[in-house]
C-alpha cells in the first residue's frame, strides 16, 4: 500500500495523512492568527491578514472552519 494523501482543509494542497486536517504550513499560520486574535479580540479580518502576513481568504476560511466545528 502507498502513502495515503488527503487535501488540507484550508489550502486544498495534497498532504500526507496525519491526525490533523491541516498541512504544516496552515497549522503554523493558524497558530500565528490565533495568537494575534487573542491579543486583539476585536480586530477585523483585513487587519489580521496585514499583521500576520496570512492572506485575507485564508483568514476568512479559518474563521469559517472554526465556527463550523463549534456547532
């Protein structure tokens, strides 16, 4: 059997199977965004993207995925 490959939930790039649904890059970016939002809870998506160098679209998907998992 070969290596199981799936797509990252944020960037849709192929990744090796792991217990996480995100690739290593997206996991790192998620932690950067999460840390910034914890320090600035009322911040806008645009400001998050500018401050963290994570794209607006990716930050928006992070928020959407976060709210889906809390339902």
